[in-house]
C-alpha cells in the first residue's frame, strides 16, 4: 500500500462508492505515496480517509477484508497468472451474457411474429369486407400494424424509416427486449378488441394504457435493477 498507483486506485474506488470519503486527506496521502519515508497500512488508510472498501478487524477471527473490486485488484498485482484467469473469465461471462440476450431477443421477435398472425386473422374476419380490393386489404393490415407502432413507439413505420435511413430492417427489428414482449401482448390484445367491435380510437386508448403499464412493470423487474449482493473477500 506504499505504491502510488494502489493509493490512487483505492481513492478512485472510494470516490465512486463512498459519499463520506475524505478527498482532502486522500490528496495529501497521494502526494506522499511512493516516497521512501511513506508508510501505509489498512488501518491507517481507513482512519485517515473514512474508507469503506477495506475493513480491518483485530482479534482471533480478525483480519483484513476488502470489497471484491479491491480484492481482485490486489490479487492480480500479487499474481500475474491470476490476473490472466480473471481476464479470461470476464471475456467468457460477457460472451455468455451476449448469447443469452441474443437468444431472448430472437425468441421475443418470433413470439411477436406468431401473435401478429392472430392479429391479422382478427383484422381479416372483422375489418376486411369481401368487396375490398387486394390493395385496400393490404392498406388495412398496414394501418392496423401502425396503430400498434404509434401506441408503443410513438410513430408509424414510415416515419421511423425516414428518421433512420442507415439502419437495416424496421423499427421492430431495432426494438428492445421489453418492447418486443409488450408488442406481442399488444397484438393479442388488439385482436381481442377488434373481435369485440371496438373502434380504432377506443382501441388505441386502451392499448396505450396497457403498453405504459406493462413497460413500467418490466422496467421494475429488469435484471439491471435487482439488488446486488454485498460480497467481501478475505485478504488476510
């Protein structure tokens, strides 16, 4: 802990995680770090800066403990081999994470396509009189698809395409996982409302309420918002 780089790392961690960290005392220690006369211990660091990333306990079952971020940093400094293992495992975890996200996105996209069939069947049975021409039928389908686009994305498909000429596909291809899940639910709900004889204005109001409610619920249960475990690693 006499090393200036270590002091800077510990100070940066505390700035990010500890609102009671003492920055002025830290700056004084950082200026002294690396000098021959400079000494530092976990207990001295904690007392001087009110640090929380390192905990020093005395007694039979005492020792020096650190947050996992700091523990890994110290361990990689001690062992280059361990550092390589950490880097390798990090890349593996990111690859696994990306694979799961891609799988979930594709699954929701396929569910949305299946529900779209339910949606178009309801349109065919209730909104397409036999006397309509093929062009008029196609317009009806596109119009109802844009009803859902406006409800969920706030714009029709053509408007999105005009705003994003460089992107491939359509706005549904660029949708998030949560949006695709809600879209599939909206398609089913719109089919039910069409079968009930609701006009387009009524359906849009009901579907908008449903979309807002479901998006808020999905955001609340998002993995990114789940509480994180408070893990400490023994550094003794």
